[in-house]
């Protein structure tokens, strides 16, 4: 009986693990291979949708792009539910943490819920502020350009002409301009929403990528690192496709695209490099690491759940393109299930 607490205390202090799987040189070799491999997989995944404009079948208005985006959205959904959330539950329910308060309250579910609601608030407030700014601009244009003119009529009534046809022409022109303004406003609002989606989605992905890279970089267990390397390459490839599709729809310029691609592609390799640098001092089983990583994963899970379900899947499936075709809906449903199912299978290793 006295040895059990000692063993638990040793494990929480990050004691070295013996056996065939524990090898510092082999683990270092695998981690040095993982950095460029994951970097290339991430860049390939996020850049693939961005170069799709040159392929007619993969353009954003094409059916194939919709199906590929549905698959990538399923990947993001599966990442949140099958990878990030279980990691947070495991960290915050660890026996290395004091029972109070960590075992007395479901912090993972609470933080994920708050993060999802916070994402909704950011999404809604951004659209509201944009709508108000647009309303003020339209009012200014109306005041200066289409206001009432108290000056007398310029023309006189000669026969059947008069100025009535001119008024009718002006009314038709104003109606046409109003329709164009509404169209432009709707497109601008959707574009702003797409950009908010990209920024929040990238934030959730980056947080999880750094955390999982840090854990891999600090580990010396070859039996864990080897399958994790393969799983992370596929994970970053498909997750990058989802993010790349959102970046494409946000219509960013070349500079902003490059920044987003750079941050997504380098966060996991950066996490691995950071884990390598902190191998001597960082322990993924220490109470501080468990609490910080667990809370970050919970917040990231809430972000990914909201973005995948509301801003990606619901927006597409309730949109006019998929609502106009039952066949395309069914194919997209299958793509979502394949994406989420693939990530669920991958959860066995990563």
C-alpha cells in the first residue's frame, strides 16, 4: 500500500520511462524528421484549395469544391470532438491534479461551452458593427447625393413631355441603384463573415497545433512518436484543406494569405522545436502543464465545434446551392461522414 502513492508521485513528476520504447537518440531522430514532414504536409493541405482557381472543377462555385469543403469541415469537426476534447478531459481529470477543484467540477465542458458562446458573440458583434458602419455610409450618400432638392424645376411643360418622364427615369434609376446597393451590401457582409470565420478558425487550430507539437517534442517514447508522426501528417493535410477553403472564400490578398498559410504550417513544427528545447524542464504530467494544456485544449475544442457546425456545415447545407440539389446534399453528407470518420479512426494514434 505505501508504494502506490510514491509511484503516482513519481509519475506526476515526470520520471523517465524505461523499456524498449524509451530511447532519447531514436526519439530525437524521429522528431527531427517530423518537423519538415509535418511542415510540408501542412503547406500542401492549406495551399491546395488556394491554387484551385486554375482548375475549373475546383473553383469555389463548383460542386466538387463544395464536396471537398464538406469533407474538410468533417475533418475539423472530428478534430474537435475526437482529438482536442478527449485530450482536455484526460488532462484536467488526471490523478496528478488535486481533487478540489479539478475533480469536483467538469472544467473541460464548461470552458468549451464558454469558448463556443464567446465565438458566437464575436461573430455576431463583428457583423453588427459592420452593418452599422455600412448604414452610416449609406445615410451619408443619401443625404449628399439623393436628398430633396428645393430648387424649382429646370424644365417647362411643353405639350405631352414636361418633366414627368424624367422623374420616372430617375425613379427607375434609383430603384436599380438600390438593388445594386443591396446586392453589394449582402456580398460585403458575407465577405466580412468569411474573414471572421478564417481568423477564429485559425486561432482554434493554431492553439491545438502548438499544444500537440509541444507534447510530441517533449516526449522520449519512440512507440508513441512513430504513429503520432504519420497521424499528424494526415491530420495537418486534411485540416489545412478545410482552412484553405475558408481562406479562399475570404478573398484575402496575397500578403494576408501568406501570413495565414505561414502560421498554420509552422505552428506544429514550432511546438515540436519548443518541446525539444524544453525537454529537460517541461513535463507533460506536471500539474501546471496539465492545467494550462487542458484549459487551452478545452477552449480550442469549443472554437472548433462552433466553427465546424455553425459557420461551415450549417451555412453550406442551409445555403441555396445545397438546398437546390438533393443529390449534392447527399454526396456532401457522405463527405462529412468520411472526414469525421477518418479523424475518428486517427484518434487511435493521435
